[in-house]
């Protein structure tokens, strides 16, 4: 059984789930696990900058976000097509202990559930402490609805605890 506590002790801030049909777990994971697809569905993502891959290491990249500038994302755990865990950090990224887990669970032939959970406890800066709990739930929900269309989603739920 997978346990996120090996990667973070932070509080769960978002629990999003998409039930999908018409795609395999591999196909869904390929969409979620491809950094260059982030701009297809995440509203604040402007551009993905891939770094040269170092042999024996996971691919690293930066995502340029509206509001947050360049955010470096590092893969902490990679287990296709089941799950991956990543952290995000950047000079202008106010969530200082951000860790997320993407999981794909196949529940039958061509159907299953994809989940995205975000963990964090530290938001830096009074401005961001006030505004992120207001805007991130709506942005994340709209982004998940876009992703839902890409992966054959039949339902989408987003629970936010920011």
C-alpha cells in the first residue's frame, strides 16, 4: 500500500478525482505524466521548459505560471501507470512545501479513476495567504474540468481545503 508520508507530512489541500471511460490507465497516465501537456489543461500554466535529461535520473522541467513565474517540478516517485509524486518550488512560488500525488486506478477495461492530491502547509507572503485560498480552488476546478475532457472523463470532483 502506497503511503504519501514518505514524501511529505504536510496537510492535504486539494483532492481531485476524475472518473474516466474509453482510455486505458496507460493512456491516462501518459497524458498526466507528460509535462509538455500541462499547458493543455492547467489554466495558469503558460509554458513548459524541459531540461536536458541526465542518464539515470527522472526528467526535470520548469513550468512558467501566471502569478508564480518559473516553477521547478521534481519527480520524487515514478511508478507508471499507477502514480507519481512531485514537488514544486520556485523563487516566486509562494507555496513553499508543495508536494502532489497523481494516481491512476484502472477499475475495468478502459475505465478507472485519476486523482490529483496536493499537500502543503506554508504559503509565504500575506498577499498570497489571503488570495490563494480564494482563487486556487476555482482555478484548480476549472483546470480539472479541462483535463476531464482530455482523458475521457465522465465525472469530476474537486475538494479544496486551502
